[in-house]
């Protein structure tokens, strides 16, 4: 039997905080306990926000925590061709289509609906795309793409589900309100898989990377629990292997909110500068001594 393969996959768009430390340490602990491997992946598809200094800080913070990982590190920005190949397969199946509305135009489209006040949102809180694939011919869409217009490539959710069925998965953790391994993927609507300026999305790149890297155990925060339905659907459509999933608890701030870079949660490097030790960090996130 091959050893289990875990991964920690941060984005270099800010400094790591306690929430990242918990996830990284948990993955490292589980890999060590199971005689497995730990990979580090740098998820840097958003080149406008990612910075080399943040990537270097990731390496420094993880090394300070006592975490070791296999080399070389995979950077998503170096593998756009793999994501384009996946999109081309979905295109050949007739499952993706380009749309051209800006966020403001989508908001105005929703405002014109009779049920605008109750318009559904996806699990991340974004309004579902209100357009209709059949509202424009494929030839017209292609002409607009070739003319250089900005676009988003969306998954035709109804057609995708008709092809492979509704997904479920093996869950050894749980969702924020007790979910245990399934959620209606329709809740995402026609989810975006790529844009003209960024030729992939988190949903697409993560399933391709996990498959190419042989990841068998996906251990990540409960905030990504709902995304798993999209990931399982893409795995089925692209004939990719299916890892086991474990969604762990989140580290919250004093007001009960998830720590995030955007909220300027205290960075590990700042805690280190205050004199905190790796043992202190483990205690702060509720992990036993390593």
C-alpha cells in the first residue's frame, strides 16, 4: 500500500497567521503519524495579489514551526498549460461557455428580476449568475472572445450534472453545521472556471494539482467544505482520482470570526518577533506538543 499524501497549499498574498499554522501543523502531524508524505503547494494564480516576499515568508514560517516538506514546491503559476488542457476537455464535452457581463452588469440583471429581493446566492455568498447560456449563440460568443472582449468561462452546471450525476465524497471531518459529505452542487450555479486574464480558478486548479501530485488526503478548513461539491463534480467530469476529505475546525478571533489576511490577523512572523515559540503556537491552536 502506498503511503498517504497530504498537502498544505497557501496563497502568497499575505503573511501566514494562526489559522494557517493550525492547518499546516495538522497536515504535518497526520502525515507523520500515518507514515505519509507532506507536499507544499504555492497557489499563486492571482498574480496581481501574490508577492515573492510573501512566498519567502511562507517557507520561513513553516521551517520555524518545525515543518518539513518534499521538494520541489509546486507553483500553480508555472502550470497554466495543465489547466488549459482541462478546460479544453470540458469544452470538447460542451460543458463550458464564455460570458461577458461585468459584476455591475450582473447586479443590474438581478435587479431586473421579479424575485430580485430573494435572488439566490452560492455558498460563498455571491449571487448566482442570472444569465442563460441559450441567450446567445455559440458562434456569437466565440466571435466576442476572438475580438478580445473580457470574459469568464462558466461551467454549464445542469449539463454537467446530467452527464455524471450529483457528487458526494468521503468526509472524515465535517461541515460548519454538521454536514458529513454531500451538498447540492446546484447551489453554486454556473460557476466560473477561468477568466481571460486568469486562465484558471481555484476550483479547477486545485483538482488538477491534487490529481497530478497524487494527493490522497485533503485536509483543509471548514470554510472550504462547500467547495468540495464543485471539486467532486470536476473530478468526475475529468476522470480524476478522488482523495479523502477532512475539513477541520477554524481558528477564530475574539469576535468569533475566521482569521484572514484581509482582516489583518496577527501574522506568525509578528508572534515570533514577540518571543513566541513553536510550542506556544501549537498550544494557541489547540494541538498537542509535537
